[in-house]
C-alpha cells in the first residue's frame, strides 16, 4: 500500500496542520510516512501545500510529481494540481470554495462542503478538519481514532480545548462523504 497525498490551499487554511495530522495518524497506524511542506512567498493568503507519503515499506523520497490523492481546499489548488493526480486516483475538493470542479473523468471526484459544515458547527476555522474527515473517508488504512490521537500531538497545549470541536468536525467530514458516489 502506498498513498501519495497532496494537500493544497492558501495560507491560513491550516494546510500544514492537516498534513502533520495525517502524518501522525499514519505513524499511529504503524505505517511509514514522510511529510514535505511547501509555502508560497506570502504567509497568510499565499499558496501552501504539503505532500504526505504513506506506505507499508520504507519510503525512498518525499518528493513526488504525481499523486494518488489530492485534497484541494480552493479553486486555485484545483486548477493547479488536478492534472497531477494519477488516473484512478482521488480528488477531494472543498466545494464551498470551488466554483469549477476538476475536469477529470479518469479519477474519483469527491466534493465536500467544508466551509458550510464548519459554519454549521459555528467554527469557520474548522473547515480544514471537516476536509480532513473527507480525506480520511477515501484513504485506506488511516482511521479516525489515529487522527484524533494525533490532534493532541500537533495542536499546541493552549489549543487542546479545541480538540472536541476538531473531532466533531472530522466526524462530520467523514459523514459528508460516506455513501457519496460522485460530487
């Protein structure tokens, strides 16, 4: 098993947090993992993406040009990275911020209304955790319990009070894609 995951959006959406959380979730599952962050020249509002490679065996390099999974948090990420997903791969995208879905028929497309669900939770900053739940739904061998265990590891101590909210957002993301056939 190998999953090559690209998580992309703009600075301030919690892209790196999602990547680190996914990496720890894989570690807690006993898998090999690499995490490779990439930032644009700006901080908040600029481009941000990270690659998380998850495998049963040792990983030779964290650098990838093609991916099995893409989590696109905004339109710019869909436009820039959709073509880099391998045929038969999976693109999960935040339909709250994506007006034009990926134009691919050779991949599985999963739309998740991450910002809308986060607003329903009265926590707009939790859109990344809703998206994490959607990503978990399509990733093999990473379960929510491992991700929740990772929350305490990736969040600073002063943010631990937000763990129940993040857990609820992740669960809502999983539920949003459960049983969904297309976008």
